[in-house]
C-alpha cells in the first residue's frame, strides 16, 4: 500500500519532501549539505513531536483509523508464536471479522482473539471491514470456553467500528450474541487481558471486551458510538464529528481518567503505523506483565475483582450538589 498522510501531518510531509529534494540536489551536484540535512531532520522531528503532543480527540480518531496501522493479524505474526487458528462457530459460518486460536506469548500459552480489518478491497470484503456478524461473537465465545476448559489465559485485541448493523445480523440475533458474550466472560476463571489497538466501537468492541485488565493504545479510542454517528444524532450533521469526538471522551487519557481503562500503552512518535515492530514489542511486554500479575490470583478472587471492576463503571458524583428546595 502506498504511503498515506493524515491532514494534520501536512507540515511534516512538506519538510520531508524538501529534505528529499535536498538529498537529490546533493547527489546530482556532488555538494556536501550534511549540516543542512541534519538541521532539517531535527526540525522534522520537532514538528512531528509538536503535532502529536497536541492532537485533538478527532485527530486521534483519525490516527486510530490509519490504513497502515497494525491490525490483529499483524500483532499475531509479530509477537505471538505457534499460532493455531481455529475456525467457525459450529452454528452458521466462520466470520473472518474475528480471528482467534491458541498461541504462545513470551513462552506463556494463551488464547488470542481479535477483530480484523482488511488492507484492500478484497480483504475488507472478506472480513466485512472489521464489522463482525453474530457468528463472529459465537466463534469468540466458543474459543474462550475452550481456553477456560484447558486453563489458558485469554488475550483479546479490539479494532472495530462496531458489529455489523445490517438485516443479516438482526436475522441471526446480533444483540443476543453480544449479550451472551458479556455474561459469559464474567464467568471464565482464567485471566483475561483486553487491548484496544485501534477503533473500539460500541457493542461490537465490548463483545470481546470484558476482562481483568483493559489496556488501550495511546492513539486508540473506545466509544459507545462513532463520532460521525453521534454528530448525526445530536447535530443532525456528520460534519460535526470533531465536536462529537471531544464530547464523547473517547481518547485513551479520557478512558484512563474515567476508570474505563487500566493502562495506556505508549505508541511510537507518529503512531503505531510509524514503527510497527516497536509497537508490537511494547504491547507484548505490557500484556505479558499483566498476565503474570493475574496468574497469581485464585480463580474466585479473579472473578470477584472482574465483576467489581465493571460494576463501578459509570458511577459518578457531582461536587457541591444541593438538594432541590421544598416548595
């Protein structure tokens, strides 16, 4: 796939193009411009840092959707070994929007399950643009039950705009499939580590999102609805998506502050797509650390802590609140 730049990266792209021209000029004219190139490289790094330190919520959404961002399959190839993919829900079909199977992570046997997007038209059609059908969630549930049976920890990777909302999903009971997953994930007596690696959209994300630890990549987002969908409802216009993104509090820092995430996994400067190998290494270490911590807990403690973790989500209070005066 060709390189792809986000709108707010234009200043960096312009500087990089100028540096390429300078290198070409140096080679063609046999002139030493190493000092100028060094200064320009420094300026590029400073410009990129300034941009990514001041991203708006909407710009972070755009980074989470970057077409070159690593997907579940990329992380499986990079940080998991001995991966054996398991297929089908034993009811209807094998949904390619959710993949999973047994693997090893730093020597620890795990069941890895994740939502998968495509890189081009063919692969996007195959995995339905990362939007799973009911059979995808039933496949995930089957694999999680298998992991629980053999006392294997579960690792889930979330990157979906949401479950598929079409008539086919309704016919095969998408709401029921997700609801059953939510219920059952509270009962598995094995460690579950969830990571939002890109988009975390609505129930489609939550269908594999109940765990003992919820991690979120620095520029990933997790939300009850997409910014465009929220804008269409509240402002009757999808062009207000930037305002909706800010109002939804969907960024990693918002999630951590609100108690919806346990840790932010730092990304390389420029996003995970700028250095996929470094991102994979950081993610592998983070997941492994949490798995090691969770392995020390007895099953009953694990289940109780998981229940309490989600039980208190959404609870908030207002400071200096006063009761209405009696008439």
